[in-house]
């Protein structure tokens, strides 16, 4: 199994958002090699039909499999909601983890949380994927969802704590006040950028913020441990995108807080 | 020329934004047949490379030509900036108008305007297409640009005059105060939705707001008149998209303020 142990972990997203997952995985597993794919030519996925998202996700899965990954992390909530089963089937023996399952797992694991909030894109919220995943564990848990379409463009603009960000968060989150939620799942990989200010928006109601990027990184470490596939000699991070590598490069260094060697463009089919 | 006279006008955009152009054309030319194409599977174009935008724009041009249009209106600033020449070449004898040329034409036509402001997406502003188009007429005109990436998602969220919209517009437009601009070109087809509140943001400095959707509708009427191609017996409006017809249908009825018969999905290649 020496070869598979040293193989990279594949992470993908529709664009740059999944870099919060990459960062969490690098922090949790610093000696793993990682291949990241961002579908920057076709972002955003949240407004596309399920068929289209599935077709794109399978193309990316095949790309990662050809690169010999030992595990695939779906760092995109839209893909997790629409295409997880298809990806698992395409990946065969290679384990596939996704942000929805991971975030749900963390939320369910918290003691006595019977009232959970979820925020995400319109696509993720409409799919009710978190609601179904939570209810598969415990159908008595109350789940309150809110779609926050402006948070992704705000994060990409770098407006994560100015007056516009604060007002926008109030619009989306004020409905949670007094609702009794005990935890709030950040159901979009861009949202961890707002993690610092969300508690103040919720007026310190003691709501636990669940960052699904951290959740999936924890799940990945556990799963690789179970399979005896942990690598302690790697640490390379390679990025591939489908368009505009320069812009991705700049944003990626900001998201990751580290230098990147370069970003390669690949055409999928 | 009877056949060509009765042929439809083709209008296209990366998504729904170009519907402000369609609305202006319907208002200016109510007895013309119109075919609208919105590339909803691949929106937004503003963050894609020029090569990618050109390839997509040529696919759409070919689709419209096959449908027998008598004129093509590029209702997308990104395409106008990146692919106008290629579309003109592909269209042969069929006239091609674009929002950048039309908006510039209106701005230049205003008496004694020597100081013009332009707002647009990051792609449009970085392309400097408006600056170059204005300077081709008169290189002594001062042009001040500002990219406003959040206005498109705000418009699609329907937040066109709430507190978040007002604060966001202040962030983007406050830099124009005291700059002496006499007119402000709305260099993105979503921006006419903010036309009512922009004057109050600029504190009534008497800045003329130039809506390039209205400009291109006027140019289209003039051009069809010149070519004796005005149709006075039509009035049909047909919509085609590359993905998610239902969402487009809903937004389109809101943008246009009228019922639509239906929206058809086409796959381009």
C-alpha cells in the first residue's frame, strides 16, 4: 500500500470557495500532498440545474482519478447536494467525503442540540440536503434554513466585516434570533470568512458556529487513519483551474495565507 | 426585402441582465419580433478569460444567425468589450450593435460633457473598453471608472433600494463626488435597476445618468430605419436559455413587467 499512502488527496469546488477546505486540510494534515481543482470557467454551480452540476462534477472526478488520488473531498455544497452518489459510484474503491455529510456529522455530535440553523446558497437551501441529512440521523431535530445569496460575492469582494457585510448578515440572520437555534452550520465554503463576525450579529446568543471546512478535514484525517493511508512525508499543494489562473492565484494566496508555486489550467471533457 | 423586414431582432447576454435591453427595445420598437438568448448555464462572463468569452459569444451568434435574425444586439458589456469584432465578422451583412458603442454614443452626444464617469463589472472596467471608445471620439475627455462587482448579485437578489443597496452604492459612488463628472454611464445591463436611487446617492449633483439599454434601443431603431428594415406587423418575444428555464422565466417576467409564453432550453456547440 506504499504507493496509495503517498498518493495525493483530491479536493474540488466550483471555484475558490473550496480553498477554505484546502486550508483546513493543510492545517489538519500538513504532510499530505493535495491536488485542488477549481472549475473557474463554469462557476457558480448554485444557479445551474442538477443535471448540469452532475455532468461537471463527474468530469472533475475523472480528472482527479486519473491523477491517482487516494481520496476525494467534495468541497462544494452544491455538488454534495446534487451529485454525491454519482461521484461515489465513479470513484469505486477511492473514498469520497463531502462537506454536507461532514458538517451534519459535527452538528449531530454536539450534545443535546435539537434546534439547528443552516445557511447556504439558494441551490443548497432549496435542495434541503442538510435538512435531510440531519433528519436521517434524528427526525425530531428542528432545522431552520436561510439562503444567503449575497455572501459569496461579498467574500470574493473582500468585504467580510465592513458596514455592508454587517447589514447584509443582519438581513439574513436576524430571523434566527429568538428561534432557539443552538448551532449554525455554515453550509457554503465561502462562509467561514464571516466566522469572526457572525457571533456578534447573533448578539452573543451562544450559538455554536459549525464550519464544514473544519468538519471535513477532521473526517478526512479519521478516514485516512482507519484505512492506514496517512502520509507523513508529503506536503505539496497543487492547483488546477479551468480558467483565469492569475485571478485564482491571487485569491488563493489570500485565502490560504501562503505562497503558491503556480496554478495550471486544464480543459475538461 | 419583405422577408428580412419581418425577420426578428436577436439580442443576447450572458444571463438575465440583457433583459433591460430587451425591455428598452420592446418599448422603442413594439412591433418588432425579438429573439433573446441568455447563456444561463455559463453566466457570469465577467470573471472569464477573453478567449472563453469569445468562444461562447460566437456560439450564440451562430445560433441567432441560424434563426434568421436581421440584426444582432450585444446586450452584454463583457462581450462588447472582448468579442465585438469577431461577432461583426461572423455576422457578415447582418448589422451588429453593442451596448458599449451605444452608451458611448449617447455620452459623447451630450453638449459640453468633458468629464464622464463609468461604472461596470470588474471585467468591463479592466478592459478599459468605455475609456477607449470615448477617447476614440475625443481624447481630451476625462473618464473616471469604478468597478462595482456587488451590484449584479444585489439586482438578482431584488435588493435595489434597501439599506444594503444604499450602503453598497455609497461605497462605489462616493469617489465620484466632487470629481466633476457630468454624466455617469451605467456600463452593465443590470445597473438600470438602480437608476432611480443613484441620483440620491450622488447627492443631486446634477449628473446625467446614461442607461446603455436605452441607448442601444435608440441606435437599433435608427439603424433599422436607415436600412428600411423596420417591421410594423410583429411584436413576438421569444426567449432561449442554456440552463434553468424556470428561474429565468420568473426573473424575466419581473424584469420585463409582462407575461412570457415560455422559455426554451438550447444546447450550444
